[in-house]
C-alpha cells in the first residue's frame, strides 16, 4: 500500500466538484463518430473568458445516465473533454479513439467495451474494471490516465467492492514521487493493475484517516503535482 502523508493539504468537496476545465466544442465535434455522441449538458456550461468550462459536478450528472448506450457514449466524451482542455493538439490526440476506420465498427467496439468495463465496475469494483480496460476490454488510444477518469465519474458516487475509483494520471504520479511515497521508477503512465490497487489503498487509507472522500485526496495530489516545476 502507498502511505500518503497525514498532513496533505486537502480541498473541501465543493472545491473538488467545482474543478473546471475550458473546452472548445468546435474542435471536438469533428472528432466524434457523429453529433449524437456530444452530451447536451456541455452546451449549458458557463463561459469564462473565451471558453465554456466543464466541472466535475457536470460530468457526474452525465455519468448518472450511463446505463444506456447513449449515456455511456456521453460519459466517455464528457470525461475526455474535462481531462483535455482547449489545445487543438490535445483534442486531436484524444480524437484518435474515434478515428480508426470504418467508424461504424469503432462505435460498436467502443460500446461493447465500455459496457463490459462499467459492468465490471458496478458488479466487482474499481480494480476489476481497471484490469478490464487495461486488458481484454482495452480501447485503443484510451490510456489509464483517461479511462480512470471514466471509471471515477461512473463509480465514485455508487461504489462497488472495497474502493471507490479515483483518477490516476501523470500529474498525480509526479506528486506521488515528489512526496516520496513511491519508488523513483514508479511510472508516469501505463500502470499495472497492482500499481493502481496500491494507489487506491493509499488514497482510501488517508481518506479514512482524515474523514473525507477519496476524490478529495486525489484532487490534493493533482493540485500538488500541478505546482511542481
């Protein structure tokens, strides 16, 4: 288990749910198989400066409808949008998930693999769902940094098994290294299921000790990682 420092500066839950990321709808729509994949909720996001901004609270509202094919598609897109920002290069990279040919086959594969992974999440928990998306239900170009976002939004409010899913990405990994809670060879991407489980154990342990939800610990690690040079 990863042991996180007890005095880690934790945000309150409102700050976590309000964490918002700007996005450019015009860059996303051409990347999707068709416009029905775009969640309508994103068109109601507030505009701050030049861009609309989507927060965790909005993606959670989209995730609550993930019991249907359309709902799972919307969850995937919303999680990608929230995790990407406005840079054209970043959006284009995420678009590789949808861009292989023929697109009808891509949609069918995405639907089947998302359904299987979220079924594993709902029935057996975060570790089993992580294993599925990292192995037999792997979606090309959807790495762990983003599929843990999908799992987080799908399962954090309705956990099954011993752990609520939480996000693990390169920023969190840098924080774990900086806090000396993992070895120097801990990867910044491509974590094994065992490594993700160790991370879950550590996050949940600190959440229990501090009387908070696990995503407050994950957000604290993310904010710590973003402050690093």
